């Protein structure tokens, strides 16, 4: 097992395209291996930015998605990702997930059978990338005589985002990689990886890669890192805790091994929603559980913990104005 995961930067629709290009270039200079683009409904689309970053870099792997197959049909995903892969000279991976249910319903889609929908989307995507004519009639999609008019790279890696047990089994069966969301503890990730790997072995497949999304705040001054890390957690916690109230796996991902009780999560969220500052509502346990932060040794240890859990790639969100400096510090932490 490798001592540290490879490093990538996670970009998202909360950043302008220009900011994303700047971070992608800085990541390449710092020696990072890739960049992932997180897309959520109603924010900036990631595809224009992903294309711009592909054109602005030379070696970075370009992770497109996570895309949901409700608002973006799998045939459209294949068309777009295949073209993006051509633009990048074969550096693209694509992530597929069921998306944020309440947001998808607001667009008028029926958010039912999410795992079935993702499974069928991956099957259709895989066949289209291989240049096959697809005739698929399933519970979620009915596709007749569909074939790309150009030859995409047949082995474009397909990652699947998921936390639930059945989703993890499907990932091991179908996908080339697993994407693990923010707000998942190391202990939870270790269990998830074992499920995915066992499923892959049962189907005679290679072990999938594992990309972990997580905020990163490296600092010489640990106090400064703690302050910024609490702010990053505070921005995510209410939404993820609300999701956890509906999805048991999302709640388990936060509780497992965090040392924080369900009651303490509930109280912290209420205090944040009531307007309290992060440093008043949270304590260091939240930072330790859900960020890579602190001094160089702290960051090195957390990266090693994720590697031991089976994570092969850390997709890091840099939460300050000094992202380029922070990338260099993090690269030094895992190579020094």
C-alpha cells in the first residue's frame, strides 16, 4: 500500500472559471496529478471550466463531474466527455452519481430509483465510449440504436459517487473508481473501500481507484489553520447533517469514528444556524474528522491515514486566498 495518496485539487461552481484556471495551473506547477470538478445544480456548469483547464494545462488528469443522469442524460454525458477527452489528449475521467435529490425534484424530475438510474447510466456510457450501438430498455432509460458519430477513447475511466452499501457494491461491479464525498471520516472510508474491493474481486475486476474529497488548510501556525478549517466545516455541516437525517449512510459517514455524538452534531448545527461563529459552535474534533489541516506534520499524518484506509487520491479543496502556496506546502508535506 502506498504511503500517501496522489494529490489533486477539487474545483467547484462556487469559483469563477478564471479562479479555476489559476488553481489548475498552480496545481500542475506544484506537481499535483489531477483536478476534479464538482458540479451542483444551479451553480456554474463545470464543463466550460473543465475545457478551459484542459487547454491551460499539459499533464493534469481532468476529472469531469460528478454528473447526475437525471438532468444530464447519459448519451449527452458521453458526447460531452468524449469531446473533452479529445481536447485534453486523453486525460479525462468522468464521475457519475445520483445527485442531490431535492434539487433534482425542483427541476421537475422524479427522483426515484437513484441507484438503478446510476447503474444504467454507467452501462450506457461504457458502451458508447467503446463505439457500440446501444439498445437499452431498462427501468430508468430507454435508448434505441444510439451510437456516437465519432470514436471516443474506449477506456475513459468512469468513477461512481456513493456511500450506501448497495451503491458501494455497484461501484465495485461497474466502475473504475469510487468518489467519496466531503464530510466522511477515515473510519467510514476504510469500511467503504473494503466493500468496493470485495465486490470488484467477486466480479473478477481490478480494484477501483478511490478519490476522497476533503478541505485542505496547511499552515505553519496551527491556530490559523484551525480557524480556517472550522470555517470550512461550518459551511458544509448544516447541509450534510440535513442530508444525514434523510440518508442513513450520510449520517453514518459523519458519525463513524469521529468521536462526536449525534446529539453534539445536532447542537452544533443549531448553533451555526442560529448565527454563532464556527469557533464557538465547533471544536477541534470536527476539524480532525473532516479536514486535512494544521502544520506540515498534521497534514502528512492525515494523508497517511487516508492512504491506510485505501484512498488512492486526495481531491483537495483549498479554502484560502493563498491556494497556490497551500498546494506547494501540501505537496512538500507528502514528498518531504
